C-alpha cells in the first residue's frame, strides 16, 4: 500500500500543482503560511522546513527563534480555484523545536496532547461546529456597515448575492474534502451559518481554519467582506460557533445509554458536569476578544449562565435529541464558543474539562427547566446557577486561576495568552467610545 506521503507527492505531480502552502496557526488562531515549490515538498515531509518562529505572535522567544514546520500529509488538499494560471495546494504543519520535540507554542500540539490523554483512556473525541458569520458589502467603516441581505432565520432568500456566496462556499469546501451537513440563513440580516459534519477534533480544528479562509476568500473574490467577528451589529444576534461534541470508544458512542431516561451514559453526564464546572475559566479561550462579550448577553440566543438542558437555547450546554434509532448521534452541544476563537485551543480546553468531569466523578446538576434568561438574580442564586464571565478582563482573571487550563495549554501558551489578552484589555479600557460621546458630551 502507498503511504500517505507518496500519495501527496503523486497528487502534486498529477494535478500539476505549482505552489504548496504550508499552513499553521498562531496562539490567537490566526492562519499563517509560507509557500514552497513542489520540488521541496518531499524534503519537507521528511525533515520539516526551518523558519523563524519569532515573526509569529506567541510562537518563539527571540533567543530561540528557529523552529521546524513539519507537514502532516493527511491534511493535504488542493484548492478548488486557481490563482491566475497557478494551481495551489495546502498542507497543515506541526511545529517542532529543532531537536524534533513538539514546540510548546503550537496550538496544534496543545490539542494533540489533550487528544492523546483521551486516547489513553480509550476515547476519541469528535466535534461538529456550526459556523455563524456575516457578509458585508465591505470592511470599510466610513459610512457604516452595508448589509448584503435582509433575510432572517432559515429564510429562503433565493438568488441574492449572499445566498449565492454561501452556496459557492459549500461547494468549494466539499471539493476540498470538507463535508458540510447543511447551511442556512441565520437570524440576523446578512448572517449565515455553515454546519460541518462531525470529525475527530484535530481534523475539525484544521477544518475550521480552512472553512473560515474559504468563506472569506470566496466573499473577497466577489468583492464582499465576510466576518467571523462575534458581534458586529448592535441589536441583533451575534455569531456563535456552537459545537457538538462526543466521545467514542472504538466505533461506539460513549455518550449514549439507550436505557437512561435522558439517553445519556455516565460518561456523558460526567463530561457535561466537568464542562459546567470549568465553563467560566475556559471562556477566555472559547471567547477570546473584547467583542466576544458583547455577544454573551441575554436575549440573543447566546449563553449567559452556566446551565444545561435538553431543548433550551438559553442553556450553555444543550443535549440535542438523537435521531430515532440512531443512538450513535448522541452528543452535547456547547454554545459558548464564537467563531473567532482558536479552534485548537478551544477544543482542547473543552475536552480537558469534560475528561476532568468524568475522572473526578462530578455530579451533573439538575437540568435547567425554564428559559434561563427569564430567571431573576434571586432565582438564579436559589438554583445555584452561576454566570459566565461578563468581560474579557473577568474571563482572563478566571482563566489565570485555573490549573486545568494551565495544564492543558502548557506554560508557554498559558502565559503568553494571558499577557496578550491583558494588553488587549488595557487598550480597550482607555478607549473613549461613540456611546460615551453621544451620552455625555452634550449633557455633562
Ligand atoms: N447566533 C446565536 C449565538 O450567538 C445562536 C443562534 C442559534 O441558535 O443558532 O449563539
Ligand atoms: Mg445558528
């Protein structure tokens, strides 16, 4: 049988690829890449390519700046479009130190390490995100943001530009081997959603990086701007990245227990309990921007409180009903993450939280029955329902106190992330906004 590497080299030759992009991700989830000629690929697959890591946020300390990008052959994909006459392909890389050990600043390594821990317990971890995003006529802020459509939830908007862009995106993703479960118009005008079919979490984190790029690239090819910013418009919903998670033991879904009234195994209950326990301290990772916290407010179908329920869109963890006769589709939907997170780190902390719940045997609190938004502070307190952090500053403080997050991210990423986010908050804190000027300038 041909190895994966041989397969990649053969496709590069047969499809006459001119450029191979080596992709990786910085700590904040920004896509990074450098290009190599196809003739370099064989060597790169064998030995990796050295590059200067200090040029990338969160990667290297200056004194040890060279790192190695080693392409992961299983991730190789040809782009379905051409760049002029040139055809290109991309391949994700793991970042290593020059001695071949995993580089601590690489988010893909953070997730790999956490997945290995799950594997030692016999689990594989699956994720299926729902990516919400907006299309705007441009990213130019003079004159305000111009929407592309005025559609709403599941609206069939027919032949409008945004719907067409979304369809083209889905086709391009399918051509790149990314199965899309479905796509739809979302609740807010010009807001759309693409739901990806579940895969193991490492593949899925790579896929989220790819999908974000393809959404933006196809929009750009048509003179439009797509954004995954969590809350670009006031007064309408923001964009979330609800993600459905499940653990498998071999071929069987470890969350499913058909005899249980809720269809959930002990493992699933432990996982949810762990997720709820650690939710406030992993929020800085799943919601990493100042703007993320403008989305996590009541009334817009984004979670605010730490609760779970089977069918309640105000809950942080939702357990969707599995399809009839398909217990293998049992999963938990975590509704906090937004699509501007670093998916490698987000999936890693969610998994770590869930595993801790299973190992420590946390008790699953009772299901939140009512619409959690509607509960008064007294009712919330009586039910012991905590809130998610209300700002980036609060989230970072909670994260800093979490051993689980420190262990999962490793010291390098943990410390760099906290430093970077504190700096972001410091800039935001001194910013005088339009809100303040409009409210106070004339009045005071
Ligand atoms: N856009 C909402 C959010 O920010 C979610 C809407 C939905 O339920 O899909 O999470
Ligand atoms: Mg949605």
